[in-house]
C-alpha cells in the first residue's frame, strides 16, 4: 500500500487532548500543523472541490465528530425504497475519505472531499457504543468501521485500532469488523482481542488489484497481512466484492479462492461475502472521466430496480454461483452470504426459497465467532 | 465625413469608413462567429447596402475596432465593399461600449446560446466581471437561469471548437456538445453527423454518445482502430447509406447494432426470448413481456378483450400452450 503522508494536519482544538491526536502528531513530526476552532465549516466549504484535481487529500483533518457515531448500515435500504437482502450490520464513522484510489470507489461520488478527516474523539465513540451494547444486552451487534473510510489504512498514524479492539474484547453481544484493502495490521498483533474483532479484506485477483485498485496493498501484501492476523488468533473474513467480470474472470477468481484457503486456515474464516460490481450511473460517468483506462464502465452494466447499475442478471448469477461453489469446495465450514443483491438473485445463487431475515443472518454470522 | 446631421450617441460621429481602416482580426467583442452570417443578410446587403451603421472605436494602432455589427462587417468583407457606414465612438470606456452593444443586440432579437456564451465569456475574461455579478445581473438579463451551473455551461460553450458550435446551431444539445468536446475529432464528427442527420433529441443524443464512446473504448483495448473503421465493422456504415429504408428505420437498425455490440449477453438473451415468444404463437390480443433487462422473476401477460366469449377462447388457448417447452425455457430466462 502506498502509505499516507499528509503535508499538513489541521487539528480542531476540541480534540487537542485526544489520544488519537497525540498519536498522529507524534507520528508526523515533519508535518505542518494548524490549530483550528471548527473543522465543520472548512470541510463543508471544500465540497465544491473538483475530484479530478490530482493534488488532493494532502491534508489530514483531526476533528471532533459532533453527532452520533453509531448507525445501521445504509446498504439494505435503497434509494427507491426497495430493500436488498441485508446482514444487520452497524457502522461507526470514525473517519471520512480514503487516500487510496480504487476506480470504482463510491466515495469519489459520495464524499467529494479534498481532505482526509479522522474523528479523533474516540472517547465519545466508545461511550456511545458502551451505552448501546449494555442497554440492549440481548441484542447482537456486528459493527464495522469501513463505510466512509478504509478501517486500517491510517492506523499506523492514528492508532485507532487499539482502543476499539480492547473495548470490543469486553462485550459478548458485539463484534467489531475492520474492513481494509491495506496491510496495516502491525498495531493489531499484540492486542488482547478475545475473538471479538474480525479483520476483513476486500479482495480481488492481482490483475484487478493492479488495474483498478490504485495505491492499495497488493494481493500478496493483503494475504500476508491476513496470515499474520490469523496467526494472532483473529477471525479473518474476505469480501469478494466487487466481483469484476472480464474474459479471464473464472480462472483468476478460482485460483484466488484456492490460494486464500491454502494460506489461511479455513477454520479462521467464519464467513465471507460476495457482491458483484454495482454503481450509481453518475459514478460510472465519473469513472470514465477519472480513470479512462479502466475497463469497469465498459462491462455489461444495466440499471436495476434500486437505481444502481449492475451486471446483466445472468452474468452476476453465474459469477456469484460459481464463487459460492469454489469457496464451499475450499472451505465447507465457511458461511457465505451476499449483501447488496435482491431476493431474486439471492434465491438463484443460494437455491433457497426465501433469504433469511437480516436479524437471522446477522445473528447467525455472529454466532460463528 | 458625417452622413447624418445628428449624432445619436454623445461624442460619436457617423462616418463612411474604408474597410481597410477596420481591424478585421480584432473580434474580441464579437458575439457571433464569421460562419454565423445568414445568407439573407448577405443578400440584403448585396442589394441595398448596409442600412444601419456599425459601431466602431478608434484603436491606438490607427485602425478601427468593431464594437457592434460583426455580421454586417463580415458581409461587407465578403462582398468586397470599399467602405462601411460606422458610428465612431469617442468613449474610452470599452466595457460601457460593449454593454451598449449587448443591450442593442439583445433587445433587437433573441440571442442564441452561443451569443449568450460569448457575451458572458467576454464579460468574465475581458472585463473581469466577478462571477457573482455575472450570475445575479447578467444571467437574468440574458433570460438564463440564475445559477453557477448555467454560467459554467455557457463559459464552456463559448470555447467549443467551430465544428461543434456549428452543430449546436443545427440541433446538437449543449450537454452533448460539451461531452464531445474532449473527445477526438473523428469521434466528434461521427456523432454530429448521426445526431444531425437523424435529428436525434436530447436523450437519444446522450445515449448514442455514451454507447459509441464505450464501444470504441472497448475496441481500442484490443487494437487501435479508427472510429470510422469500427463504425464500418459494426455494419452501421452500410445501414447509414441504405436509400431503401426510411431514416426512422435506418436509425432503429443502427441502434439495434450498437446495442448488440455494447450489450452482447443482453442482446442474445433478448433474441432468444423473442424466438421463444414467436414459437408460442400467442393469439394476437395477448401480449407477453419480460421484466426490464430481465431484472425480476415474473413474466407479464396482458390481453385486450371485447366480450366474455373472446376471453373464454383466449383462456382456453393459453391453457393449451401453457405446458409447452417454450414456456419452461422462457421462465428459465428470468
Ligand atoms: S480502499 Fe475502499 S475506501 Fe479506499 S478507495 Fe478503495 S474502495 Fe474506496
């Protein structure tokens, strides 16, 4: 992965005392630091930024998150009000934006920010989660940090993982998921996680990584990082998402699955998820503009019921079904699910009458830990 | 020499100005392009001469600058007139002169998109009028929506290459023109040719450019081919010239070929669906429809009936064919 080295750090005075601020400033002794009263206005103003400007994200903003951190993952509900099959997931937005440049990343159309923003008030985040988990001890929570940012890409600067992992180790009704395309796992290896933190990688064959996932860790680096985490006892999850359709996809994805399960013990992998490429139409136009060499917008992408473009249905049913078969052959005990798909496709891929409800699916995944 | 005893603008003199004394290269205040000269204006000037004087301003290099009347000047040049009537303005306030000319132009006729674009660009870059003032004052003056997007659109239209500007005047949409502006010339000219000859509306223009762009991008990944080569290989060039088809039919077939190239799996699927549907030999009042792009798990069957007896007959006919293999396969296509 290309490491993130901001030239400038803006620090909101409200987070001056935060451990995250201390970590960042300690790890970036050469960076120019500017103290600010209020980051919100500065960040809002910058939203008019043109994403095709290359010298972006050179500044890191350490800010206080003013609202709630914890919320249900929005993936299940679509713009048109339809619900996709969902996995009862929750997200905490500890940061916004990503310095890596995946051609298909929806953040480029959604966030449109020239800064990397880290919400440094981790103490507020933990207080909020503690209240939620302890006031509903019978409910189960799978919580991810990778909705608006990569969970670990900045961890060597921020050290955000430590307080989170240690906090989740104290709960039996909740689990944390770090979702990443980085190989920044060094901070995790010595922590007492008690199996309540899952480290997951969104993964694609090396050719796709090279062509479409710019500045991310290579396939080999990701797998090596997964090996380290597996050796440290963490449950490991792989998100085969987005699956990309191209002439050699079958050969490449099949060997990808085989290699993963040869190197990571299947018992360390409680579940995996599958999802074929999807994007809102305006993102397709943006990808054509920003990544003219990308083949992704040239795939057979068609509008679907929720307004997003997806591969023509038989193509994605074939991809998801074959992936399911290869994964099952390599690791029969690993649970496979697919979010971001409609019931029709789910039924075809999983050959079941009805997909499980989101609570059933979410709880059943949690029980695998 | 003054042509009229009165002077309609303070400090202005009406003169017959030799054409050679006019700086023909200085079009910095022009709203129109030389190719925008209408044949009717040319013919009128050829028969009657220039009836309304141009507005001119003396430059430091001794020549006259045209402030207003670029089309009349272009006509005079083409017709080889030795001189033109000109109101020579004494004011040194060029912005004021430009605004007067703009006012005269916009009150005399409706300015085209390109003229509006040229006016806004001149105001912004020649006279450094701030964007806020352009949006709040000049967009409404030009009957345009008062927002930044409209301003940006017009500033971009003003610098489009001539070929695209000419196509704009003949039906190319603003957004399509801007989308084409960053693309190679052969791509621009193919798209303009199709858009203008088939008189495509806004949505069809958008769809055509998007599909062609993606087909060509995919083709260039294999080996670099020229746009016209790809067009020929698709079979579209031959169709484009088929005199035995109406333009509407030609367009329909070209579109089908483009769809086939861009969405091969969908096209095969659709073709199989159509074959099976035809093999069912459904009675004419019955219509069978797959969900859009086959996203969905049910087929839609609808029919129009006039009387109960007809409904009974159709129901029996549908029942008779309901066990056929074609139905099975049709459902498998979903
Ligand atoms: S790593 Fe994730 S968040 Fe970062 S650019 Fe890629 S898809 Fe976007």
